[in-house]
C-alpha cells in the first residue's frame, strides 16, 4: 500500500529529477501524453501545464495514488485523466506523442523488456522519457537488505519484493537505439539536504521501505524501523544544516524515428 502523504513529504526533492528529465523532451505541441506510474498526480499536472492543448493520461497500479490524483483532477479542465492499471500490461488505445515514466521501473523485475513495446506505441518522432534511481550499493539499500536477511526478519519478509534499481545508462542507450530511437542517456547524483529527525529513514518510508512495512503487522513494522534507524544513522550523520542524502539517478530520453 502506498501512502501519498509520506511520498510527498520530500516532494520538491523527488520532483527535481522529473523536471530535469522532461526539460530534454523537445516536443512543442503533443496531442496525447501518457505518464506511466503517475503516483499522486502532482507531476502529471506539470505535463498538462506545459502542453495545454494535449490530452494527458496518468496510469498507476496503486488505488491510493490514483485516488489522490483524481482528487485534484477536476481543477485541471477535463484534459487530465487517471486510470488504475498495471503498467506492465496496460496499453494505450491510440499512438502516444510523449510517454514519461518517473521513478517507477525500479519496482518491476526485468523492466528493460517493456521498453521496446513502449517505443512501438509512439507516434513518428514521439518521445519516451524515463528516470529511475540507481542506489543499489548505497548504505540505505545494503543495510536494508542485510537487515531483512537476518534470522529475526527473514521468515517474516520472505515474500517482500524490494526494488531493483537502475541498470547502467549505456544498457538503456543500447536497447533503445536498437529499437530505432535517437537516445540520450546520462546519470546524476543529487545531494539532497533533508530536514527533520531521521530524515533518511523518513525518505525511505515513502518509497524503498514500503514493501517491508506492508509485509509486517504494525508493531513489528515499528520494531523493524527502529532497528533500521539505528543501523543507518551512522551512515548519514545529521549536520546543523540538515542531513545529506546522496541519491544517484539514471535518465533516458529516446525519440522514435520520424
């Protein structure tokens, strides 16, 4: 279960890569824009504002996220819609001019297999823009995996699916160039300065910790969080100005053959 409020606690930090991504989509007047894994819809609204003549559709598999998105949709002039669906199987009813997918694919095993089909959905000269985190080797993730595999927690978390993170940019470039696209792929490590006590833990409560917390009863989830907090605190020491969270992201912008 996703918690839109927890996810949006660091909304400006989570949104910055999205703006960096879509700034590289050089499309002036798309007719149909799709935001795959739209979450609470706050960034889908940004797409609608950028392209005021386009129909914009947000798709997400979380009922909680779609409910939050639809609560804001009536004020967006009827051009913005949201649909509850799994992006692994959903298909558009007509060709798409711009597809965005922001911080979603890390949750999907073998997500690279989806990308060629997404390219086939594009209009000639259409755009596919995606971004996903790549922090598999960082303390936030290594500590989580180590803790989840301890004798105390392994039996309780056997079915919890932790996110997979990004591949290397060159892998996405090769895949999408092979599908006939012009591709720009790069990576950036952001240095987010987070405010509040145990800010890094609070960041991951809204994202990477979600499968673990959903798998545990409330009392055990609190116990797991307390142990995770103690283990992770030395890796991200607070400073007077906040806690620095280095966060690597991989970006890919591909344009279909015109």
